[in-house]
């Protein structure tokens, strides 16, 4: 006698959810954060350049 259920939908659903979480994490870690950090560096560089242009002059 085989008492194992034939329905594996619970296992499949949890596996799909786990894969989806990993995909989201990798997208955030490999794309989202580097793009955000790059944008922040560009904004900081622009602010430094603009402040030197208007107020402080070039570094001595």
C-alpha cells in the first residue's frame, strides 16, 4: 500500500515562491543597488562641481 499523496502542489508552490524570492534578491543585489550607488555618486559629483563653480572656486 502506498500512503503517499499524489498532489505535490504545496511543494511546487513553495519551490516557486523560493525561486521568485531568489530572483528578486539577485535583481536587487546585481542591478538595483549598483545603479542606485552610481546615481548617488553622480549626484554628489555634480553637487561638488556646481558648488565649486558658484561659491568656492577650484581646489588649491
